[in-house]
């Protein structure tokens, strides 16, 4: 065995060990969070790293009953699902027309959409609060859906437009020759082809809407309409923190995100790199 091959194998082993270490550093916090949520407060205070001696689901029961986590969970789920559906629908249609048609003001309109990605969302908190107050939109079921859709559209339109413009025009021309209408072509032919990029938009929009805190804190005051990120603050007070119950609540909050990612993860990379390689 030559020196070059030995060095090559050593380098490969070092890289594999480094990747494994990074993977463990990413997975361990989630594992620690889950098994810590099964401890009592006393066990957690004695040793935060040890496994639970007597696992209990009491923290989950208290989080649901006492802290109203089921209400916050439903609010987050409703807001996220509706927001993602609207983002996917609008971005697909708008992205298609940007990719396929050239019209007066097209570049200006497209630039305005893309400019939305450059605006810091926290800079919009006060203006949006004032606007929603004047329009009577504070503390409504649709209050958070409006900003979530508006802030999610720029990136979604950008991804959709770049994906659709690489779809051959001949597919649509063949459909038109067969008598298909624009609506049929759009939703029966182009939409299925866009599954990879739709999966990417779904995951990015879901993460953004599900984890959003600032707008949910400022625009919603009613306890019955609060979302999970805001609801998690109920486990902290000025002098104490219920750590094990907080961890149980966080576990409940992250499970839907993990499920969504596991469902769509195979399409994410395919959607992100779509159009990067041609020919």
C-alpha cells in the first residue's frame, strides 16, 4: 500500500469522524430535550444530563391541561396550514405568469416582489400594528395569516419562477393542441411537474410560520388565539422556570416540524437545485 493511499484513507476517516461529530452535535440536543421532558423537576435539578430514573408523562399532561398547549397547538396548526396553502397557490400562479409572459411593468413588479426579501421583518412590526389597529384586524383568527402570507410570498415566487421557466414550452403547446385550457394546463400539467419546488416552498413556509414569534406577540393579545411560540413563555416567570414542563411543551412544538420535514425532505434538495444543471 502506497503512502498516497494511506494518507487518502486517513483523510477519509478524519472527514467521516468530523461529519459524525457534527451529526451527533445536531441530534443530541433533541434527544436530550425529549428524555429530559420525562424527568421530574427534582431529577432534572440533581443532574441535567442523566437519563430519567422513572420516566413520567406528567409534564406533558400538565403542559396540555394547565398551560393550554392544545389551544396554542391548534392555533399554530390552523395559521400555518392556511398560510402555506395560500403561499403555495399564489406563488405558483404568479410565478407561472412571471416565467411565461412578458408584459408592461413585468420587471418592475417582479423586482418589487423580490425586494420583499430584503426588508427586515421586525422593521414592519410597528407600522403593521398601527395599520391592523386602524382596520380592526387585531386579535382575529386571520390576523397572523395576512403577514405570514405577505412575508412568505417573495421567496416562494422567486423559487417558483426559476423552476417553471426551465420547463419546456413544448409540454404546454402539446396540451393546447389537444384542447386544454390555460387552467387545465396550469393545474393538471405544470403543477405536478413542480412537486419538487412546491415541497421546498412548503417546508420553508411551514418553518417560518410555525416558529414565528414577533408578530404573534404583538398582533395577538387574546389567550384563545395565541400560538405555540408565544404560549411557551407561560412556563417562565420573573423568578422561576418550570424546565421539565417547558421541555415537554417544546417537544410538542417541534414534532410537527420534524414530521413535515420527513415527509418532504427527499424533494427539498431537488427543488432548491432545480435549474442549476441543464442539458
